[in-house]
C-alpha cells in the first residue's frame, strides 16, 4: 500500500509538472490575430477614456473661467463705484473747505461776535469732518477692492493657463 501511495504521489507530481510546462509553453506561443485585436481594442478604449476625461476637464475649466470673469466684473464695478463716490466726496470736501476759507477771520476785538459766527460755522465744520471720515473709509474700501481684484485676476490667469495647457496637450502629436 505504501508503494501505491508513493506511485500516486509521484504520478501526481509528474502531472503537475507537465501541466505547468504546458501552461508556460502557451504564454510563449506567438500572439494570434484575435489577441492582437483585443490589445488594440483595449488601447483604443483607454484613449477614448483619456479623451473624455480631458474634454470634461476642459469644460469645467471653461465654466470656471467664465465664473471668474463674472467675479472680476462684479469687483471691477464695485471698485468703479467706490472710486466715483470717493471723487464726489473729495469734490464736496474741497468745495466746502474753499467756502469756509472765503470768510475773513474775525479780529480778537470782535470775540463775542466771533463766537456767534463760530457757532454759525460749526455745522459746516462738522460736515467737513464727516466728509474727511468718509474719505478715509472710501480709500480703505478702494484699497481692499483693488487687492481683491488682483486676487481674482490671478485666479483667472491660473484657469487660463490650465486651459492653454490642455490645448497644447490636445494638439501634441502622439
């Protein structure tokens, strides 16, 4: 019985070795036309998938670029409005200051009258001070909008560079 178990084990080992040799021999056989066609179909499928991904990326970048252009437009309009308000405020401030300077200074002898005139001009001086505060606030807002506009333009440039990179990649010979 031991001999038969030994024979079965040896026969099984030989069968496994022959099967392994046959399988490894099949890998070395020349490719059939079907195998070549299958490889070509797989390559085409990979290329189509890459093209679809690139097309989708280009569409997304195009949409982002349009949104960025809209953001730039909004910030640019806000900046223009602030600059116009700043200009108007400065003109009003200059006009009011010139009107206040047009009145001659009172002599010290007329101090009682000068206090009355000073009270008369107090609202104008308050208005001038308010115009100066508004001027500072508008200048700060203008600076903030200019920084924001620069940031948004830099983003636009980045999106545009990515689109140009996709165009170059699409136009490159393969």
